[in-house]
C-alpha cells in the first residue's frame, strides 16, 4: 500500500477520534471548510488547486495528500494538479520543490489510470 493510501485510511480513524475528543473543533472547522470550498466566484475545482498550492508551499504532507484527493474529486486532471504544485515551487522555492514527489505519489495512488 502506498504512503498516500495508508495515510488516507488512517486519517478516517483520526477523524473519528477527533469527532469524539474534540467535536466542537471538528464541527467548526468542517463548517468553515464546507462554506468556503463551495462554488462561488471561484469554483470548487479552482479552490482545491489553491489549497493544494498552499499545502505544498507549507510542506504539509497530510494536506498535500488530502488536497490531491479533493482536486481529483473536483475534476482536476493530474496535469492541472502538477501545474498548481509547480506554482507553489516558484513562489516558495526549494522546500516546496522537495515536496513535489509527495504530490506525484498521491497522484499515482489516487488518479484513475489512463
């Protein structure tokens, strides 16, 4: 199993632990996430690319895995995802560059095979 798939599987359990240990935090964050990430002036598809770029720039591997998955679910292609991650490298430099393999691994694990 890839690191991405292992993380996503574990994270499901982590969400359940948070639901019982910190329900108000989970409800508050979840509500904010759902409200902000719905279609508006920017479509969900675009917002997920922005979120992925920030995840790469912040070097947050869990966020990268989650937002690659959400980018794909929102209809982004692997090419669009790599390009958004590349913009993060241009803005953040070397530390973001070293996290592009995390994006690629997540795509390999989650993108439909063509």
